[in-house]
């Protein structure tokens, strides 16, 4: 089964995927931005600053999602030694960090006009900052340590400890009193967000997903080229 | 099916995971009071050892029709629909500060019913809708 993950098989598939995403990305980006910036209505209390949400929420979701994937793959790699997961993780981590930082920065820009402050040490904001720190530690493990075995060991431990933070981020707004509002979109039950705003949000989520996937594939491709180069040198 | 080495690694990771869950749990438990961003009027009323004159935060809804503005300051009642507390503040309030909306006041408690704020933060709720829809909801409510 893991034969599928061998680098030579995957290389041509990656190139096809990159081409495919390239061909549709800008179209969806333009649709998403038109909906988010022009067609969607302003909010009844926030006015136009609600539009920051269309960047903030998908970025935060993907920040969490990337870390979940990293944790899963790290653990699998640590236990079963699937070497490709090492390179996948190495490529995903900076993207997750980017999205997390983006969520924090846009949240801060939104907080100033709505709450009246750039930053508050409430549970949601702080736990998000902790996630960012875990991303940084995780990436530093790859940058500072040498030797794949030790990197896998250290980074997996960082990932598994960091993963405890994920449910804390999700439920921070329910467990404690926070300045941050509770989730508007619920997995079960009706959402508290009007459909005219939900639609652009979902399109923007798709845009972010595609963007993340594109960067990931490019980085992963570079990693594969690097391995091949190394192997060539050995011969 | 699993080799000894694999089993060893699984046990190692599970051990680390459980250990850190416990660690995080105890840390959060001991920080409980500090993680709460604000206290509600009911909590303030019920608590015996409230530090008067110490910086803290009170949060809740701005009671409808309770905002009074005079030249020096602005006064309003924060309610959690069980208990309320009067807040006095001088300065500018954020745009979203309004009657019937969430608010967090930073400042000092002068007694259990009176709070002197040094900063007001507006708390936004999780409802997102266009202004027209809000109008319709308002109409229907009447």
C-alpha cells in the first residue's frame, strides 16, 4: 500500500495537480474576492469590517487543519517509519504557520475597530498564539537538528504535545469567558451566520485550501528533487 | 503483526501523550481563575473575597435603556439577566458599544454594585447578518 507513496510515482502526479490548481485558482480567487468584498452585505453592527472575517476564519481553520495533519503524519511516521511523511510534514509546517499568523494578524486588525483593542489575553487568542509557537518549534526542529532520525523523534513529540492545544482552541470560547465570540458555524444545528455571508466564506475557504495545496505541492516537489539530487551524488 | 519495535514506539508516544494531557489539565485547572477573561455580575455578587480596588474585568450585556451620558462620564448597567452592576466610565467607547450588546469593562470595583472602568471593550456576538435582515427580525419581534 505504501508503494504508492514512493517519490517517483508521486512526482508526475504532483506536476499534474499543480497544473490543475494553477488553471482554476485565479478564477476562484476572483469569484471569492468579488463575493467577499463587493457582493456580500455589510454586517448590521460591524459594518464593512465584517469582510475581514472572510480571510480570518478560513486562515484560522486551515491553521488548525494543517497542525492536525502534521500530528497525524508525524505519529504515523514515528511509529511505522514512512519516510515520505517526513517530507510532507516538512512542506506543510510553514504553510500552517503562515495561515496561523494570518489569522492572528487579521484578527488583530478586526479587533481594533470592533472590540476597541488590538490584543486581549483571553483564552482563544492566547491558545492561538500557543499554536503559532508550536509551529515555530516544529519548524525549528527541522532547521536546527541534523539527522533525520532525531528530527523525526523530536518533531513528533512537539506535534503530539501541540495537538493537545487543538481542542483547547476549539472549545476555549465555550469553557471560559472570552472576549472572542463563540463559533457562528456549528457542526450540528443551525448556523448564526446569514447565508449571504456564509457563501463567500465557503468560497474563500476553497481559495485558501487551493492556495495551501499549491504551495504545499511546490514545496513537496522541491523536497523530492532534493532527495533525487542527493541520491545522484551518492552514485 | 506489529513488530516489537513498533509496539515500543506506540507505547512511548501514548505515554508522552497521556503525560502531557495530564500536565496541561493540571496547568489549566490551577490557572482557572486567570483564564477567565471577565467575571459576570453574578460571580461578583456571590464571591466572598472580592478584591476591591484591584484591576479586574466585568462583562455582560449593557442593560437596555440604562446608558446615561453626562459631561464628565458615561454610566450604564451591566447585566447577566440575574444580577447587575453599575459601571461608570469616562472616555471614548468603541463603535460597537450599544444597549443590548455585550461589553467588557476593565477597571476597579468600588463596591459590589459599582464599578469604575478605565477601559471599555465591546464584545461582539456570534450573529452575522445584513442590516435589512435585522430590520425584519426587529419588526417581527414587535
